[in-house]
C-alpha cells in the first residue's frame, strides 16, 4: 500500500513540475498551486506513517490536475503506475555539510533516474577524508537531507566500511557527484568484490554554478566576510 501511494505522489509531483514550466492562465496557476499544497500534505503524512491520509491528500491533488486537463487548460500525461512502481533504486552518497544548489542538482538528477536513497557521511569519515572537523554534525545533516523532496530515504554511512550501505540498499544505480574522490572504475571493482555485479555506476560530468555551489566556497566566503567585518 505504501509503495503504491509513493507512486501516486511521484506521478503528481512529475505532473506539477511539468505544468510549472508551462504558460498557464492565472486561474490555472492557482489550481496547480492548490494541488501542490495537497501534494505537500500527502508527503508529510506519508513520512509520518499515515498512509490513508496521505492517499486522500494525493487523490485531491490528482483530481485537481485531471480537471485542468479535461477542461483543456493544461496538457500533460500521467505515468503508468506499473512503471513508477518499478523505478530503480538510485544511491547517492556525500557529506552534505552545507546544503547548496550543487547538492540539489545532484539529488534532482538522481530523482530523474529513480527512487533516491542517500548515504550521509559520518563525522569520523569527514575527519579522516577532509582532515578537519565537520561543519555540521551528522544527525543534523541527516535530518536536512531527509527533508529534501527528491529523497526517498536517507541513512548515515558506516564508520568503518563505506560499502556496507551499498550492500544493504542494493541499488540499481549509483550516481557520483563531480567532485567525489572515488572513480566509477575503482568503485565498480570494489563492489564486484562484494558480489554486486548488476549495479550501474554514473557520474555527473561537471559541477554547476560558481564558488558558492560548494561547501568549500561557502566556508571561504564566510571567512572573507568575517575578516572584512571584524566579526569575532
């Protein structure tokens, strides 16, 4: 039941994203925004475990969009439910210390490929890999990432073995960010040693945006402002 409701939620979300990019009259835009509100309520109740209230909310949203379509005020197609239920698992991993548009771009690209499962790096991993203290503690980073609309589930990584979550989640696809330290070739070799042979590994080709589209750039900017303002 829960998986089917998640599929309905995803279908409505896809339709709203399509309509948001279209030129609609004022009344139609208002109906789309009302559907978006019901979508938000549905996702909230679904995460709280109240599947039936979530279903009721998403049914209202779906009905509003269907009305627009039948009246000829909007054009879009619903995805077959069977296709949505069969969406692949997509694993994304990272520190997510200061959530910025670069992170959102990565998560959105993952969402376009399937259901997104995020592994959030532990504080100890950040100390080991980056050689410094994490900016934000792991539980807070996990909470923020879990709230992103593109994310299906988020978990903390393993402190000793970064591949353990991969073994547990068994994703169909792993999507790497453009700056992640491991290469697709090395990762593929490592997961094959664990008996995982059917995982597709993709990597975003390049980072989007400028300096403030990275945690390092944001930290650098904060330090510059602090120095110039003499903030203690």
